[in-house]
C-alpha cells in the first residue's frame, strides 16, 4: 500500500503495542467494504435493514455507557499546560502516552487491526490534510469510509511526506472508567480508548478536523471551525455562501439542508449545502476568505429529523446509511426515532436492544443523541461546488445558539473585531450531544468550546490576526437565535425553512441593500425588512424578538466578565475593549 517509512514505522510500533491477530489495509473498494459489512452482520456488530426499503442501510447499537462525546474524558496533551488554556482538560503528554499505552497494550489480541488511510478534503487539494487511523472496529471502518475519502489514492498523495495525523483507536472493554480521548497536537497524534461511539472514535471528525486542525490552522494561518457552509442562489442565478457556527444539535444540519419556503421557491431561490458541521477556511489568492467542507458525509442527530424539519436529510438517509442507537421496527425491519412521525412502532427493539412498544412505553426508543451516517452524494441539495478543491468564497459568518430570552432573532456586529467578540461570548443551552445536564446555559465561543485544540485566548487572537489580513475583504459577522420562547414556552419564530428569511436579510446587509438600527449590541433589522409574506406572525410579535432588553444584557455583561476572568492576563486586549464598549452603551 505504501513505502512511506514514517507510516510503516509508526504502524509497526502500534502493532507491537496492541498485538493484533491479523492486519487489514483498507483500500476503500466496495468489494472490501461489502465483505466487512457481511462480517459485521455475522458478529452482530451491524444489523442489516430492509434492503428494499432502505438499500445499503444498517443499524448499530453502542454500549449503553457509550452514547455521546465525553468532554470530561477528552484531553489535549502537551508538555506545557499554558498551551492548552483554561477551557480544555490538560494532560502532560509524557504521562498521557504512558497511561494510554498501558490501557492499549495487547488490546487487539484476538482482533483484527484495520489500517484506514483517509483524507480530509479533496485528495490533492491544498486545503486537505491526510490521516491514518488504526482501529479494531468494523463499525469505525465503515463510518470512516462514509465520512472521509479512504483508500490507496490517499497514500499515493501522501507519498513520502511525514505531514499526516496518526490515530489509534482501541475498543478495549468499553470501560467508561478507563475511557480517554486524547489529542497530542505537537505530535499530530490522536488516541482513543474504551469507546465505540462515533464522536469519540471516528478520529477524522471532531478529533482531527477540529482539535488537531485548529492547532494546525494557528501554525499555518487558517481557520478550522465548527461551522456549516451554505450557498443561497438568488433568482438571478448568483450564489453567495455563508459559514455558520452552532453548538451540536442546535439545527446546523437542518439549516445546511434547508428547502426555501414556497414563496421563495416560486421566485427562483435555491439553497445549496456545502457542509453541515465543519469548515476549513483560508485566505484565497483574491484576499478574501474561502472555505471547504473537509468531510465526505453527514454524522447527523436522528431525533427531530422529519419531513417538516429536514426533508432533504430524510432523502439523504434512504440508502447506504448507518443508523446508530435508533429503534428497529421489527414489522418491516426499518428504523424509527422520536420526532420522525406520530406513529411509533409497537413491535420494535429499542436502542438498548430490548423489546419496545412505542404506544405503551414511557421510555424513548431511540437515544436522544442517536445518529445517522450518510454519504454527502446522497443529499438532494448538495452544492456543485462541494468538491471544488479551491472551496467557496464566504460572504458572511453567522454565530448562533439556543437562548430562550435575551438574544434577538438576528443582529450584525459593528465590524470584524466586534464580530470576534460576538463569537467569543456566544452562549447556548446544552443539548444531548454531549454527556451531562441538558438545558444549562454555557458560554461556547464560536461553538468551539469542546473542540479548540489549544489555548482559547490564543484562538481569539488568531481570529483577530485573520481579520487584520483580510482587511476590508473580511466577511460580515452576524448572530442568530431561532429559539426565543413566549410566556407559554412556545417558540416564537417558526424556524426551519423560514430561517431563510433571516439569511436573506443577512445577505442584503452584506450587499448594503437594507438599513439597520444601531443598538448597544450591534445592528438590528427593522422588522419591515424581514420578509414575513405567508407567515402567521405580525409586526409587533416580530419586533418583540428583535428587541434588546437592557436589564437582561446587564446580566449578560456580568456573565461575560466572569467568563473572561478564566483567561486571566492571556485574554486579548481587543476583547477587553469590546466588553468596555458594550458596558458603556448600557
């Protein structure tokens, strides 16, 4: 497969550590993958679903103690604690290697080592990066074959270079007391032990594409961000692209695959998905910001995905998809999850592998963080620019999260520095995508809190430096909040496809086509400039979610001050200035 000595030496070292019974190189061929699917079905690792209704689709169940990313078991491992900062768990790299190698030692005995050469981004693109993951899980192999570009051409592109990310995954005993997901940015290395859940073991995803890549971006002058990339084509055939950051399970995939409201469709508007989760952004030859989606698939949250919320996602997962921790409907051997429809199956198996009757059970049949892994090519609205090795030009950057109150439907930052402040102070209510309490408001800068691979104070500085390089070619920065609640705890804004109405205002602001009113937090729309044709929402209600409540924002300022204190003297001066401006305007 390769003569690259750095690759072969590392694999030999790992083989001597984990001692597999056999070794299989993954070449990405359909013949090999089909053989692995069959093997996984024989061992029970996968369940083959109804191939007439769901061709190429399979079901997988993880251990009940292994259902989400584990932030308290996720570490950035370096020699110097200051390099990691106050928002990451730090572990001295020497100690971490010793502990992890002790856990991994001999763990592949009786198992096969699968070697997965994979590329994040188009093979051969200057945006792209290469990794090799070793795993003892066929589930991981099959998911990585969907989520990344896998095969011999990756090794051919790597040649003799040492510029690649090492990844070791050991299922071990799925013991949550010995579960660690560790990143060694200085060594381009990731080690995951005692987990089988996708977010912890598909090492090309959050581990490489965000934690390691954010560190590489700092070194090399680009950004690796937890962002969807969306193209909006207007009736004149012009397409503008936005990158948008939301914490997990806050509607990224829904927005990325949005279908325009009927009125917009009739006018000729189209929305194109470039990516739903991760954006790698560089300054292009023209001096503006360009982005690619480094992934090749979707790892989406199943619950809540339905014909109303995301019809394109439902189309995407009709074939060649792996479902994780959803309900198996025994009557027709298909799948179901909460929010799919109003008719849960009565004769079913739940995500724990136990009999489940959707009519009588008080327990949800699918785990709240159950997932689908589906190829990008399945998506009906995938952008024709998805595979462009140069990426797409970004007109606007959008931050957002779940806030029941305080944050307006949409506002624009005053400039790039103020936009970095808006991103750095983002807050959202927690969801089931990460283990822990649900519904707690936490600061999640740029939606990168769990994913920044180095000191976040430096990360903020890096954003300021990118802005300085971009100058007047920098994208405009906005904040959105689809989740404002009324006094009955009902969502005020309809959301889903109607979010295009807000995106339209954002793009008009980028082209200086509409005015806005300046407030202490930034520029807010005039309610009349948000298109509400066909919506059951009056101007007064719309104005109520476009307001800035000074008392609430005083509390927000105090909370931001507390958050900034954890960075101490490392906090960039520009953020202090922006906070002072906000305080002075209230």
